[in-house]
C-alpha cells in the first residue's frame, strides 16, 4: 500500500524534467522518443527531396521545350540573316549606281556647258560677221 500512496502523491505533483527523464530511461521510452523525431526528420527530408526532384524534372522539361523552340527558329533566323545580307548588297550596289549617275551628270553638265558656249560663240560670230 505504501508504494501506491507514493505513486499517487507523485502523480499529483508537477513532474520535473529530471523526473520525466528518469521515468523515460526506466521504461526504455527514451530511445523510442529519440527514434520518432528521427523518422519524422527523415520523412520530411524525403518529402523535400521528392519536391526537389519534381522541380528538377520540370526544369528539364522547360529546357527541352526551349531547345525545341530554338531549333525551330534557327531556320527563320538564318533566313532573316540572309535577307539582311541581300539587302546590304543591294544597298551597296544602289550606292555605286547613284555615284556613277552623279559622275555622269557632272560630266554631262560640263558637256552641256561646252556645247552652249560653242553655240553662243557661233551666234556672236554670226551676228558680228553677217549682220
């Protein structure tokens, strides 16, 4: 009966952490209490790893789609580059043509001035000799 009265009085008193540790070590629950948080920790780590793995798979899919898009646009970019090169060549040819035309106009102007001068001289001579 004395053991029961001691146990009854100890359950009415608030248990100190030292009492809890002694009770856990006596009943062997201390190791169980240590294992359960470890299992929770391992479960959390496994969940995090699964999340990371799914994110990596999503990133892999995104990069694959990006590679396909880049591949699809490669021909279009090449065509644009070819068109730009053609336009550049055409502009250079046009510039050369305009330069030639300007030179021809200058020489034609000089020729026109010479012809006009000769005509004026003939008119002056005509007027002075035949008038």
